């Protein structure tokens, strides 16, 4: 059984026990959160919707952290203009506990 959930404007294909990194959530570590489902495949039986009524995916918040740094470097040739910038996107690690239909 797997499901497609939406969180932070992104879609994730999840199964029970999978650990995913979603956009930072306002939830404490150890708290269970619910995600809306767009698709559920239950042993070949596919249900779709936006979101599916009475179906949700439950996950447990494991940690809050920042992703690896990405470097942004902009320059203009022949003008001696250089700009370096870094960015670390915050995320929340979530373990999928169950898919409820």
C-alpha cells in the first residue's frame, strides 16, 4: 500500500515506515501530524481525489534541521562584480506511521 501526499506545495509518494523530509512544520518533536492524500493504492485498488474524503496519512515528527548549504555565485563578466551567497533550507524529518483509508 502506498499513497501520494501533499505538504509544503510538494507531493511525496510514501509507504509505511518511510522517513521523508518536508518543508518545516510547526510541530514539536514526537507529535503525530496528518497529511492530506491525493492518491491511495490499496493492493491494486486506486482511489484519487483532491483531497480524498476520510483518508489521511499519519506521520511522527522526528527532527527539525537544515539541509546542506547551496552556494549561489553571481558575476558580471569584465565588470569586476562578484556576489557570493549561501542558503540552508530548514526541513522537518517525518516517519510515516500509517495510511488510513
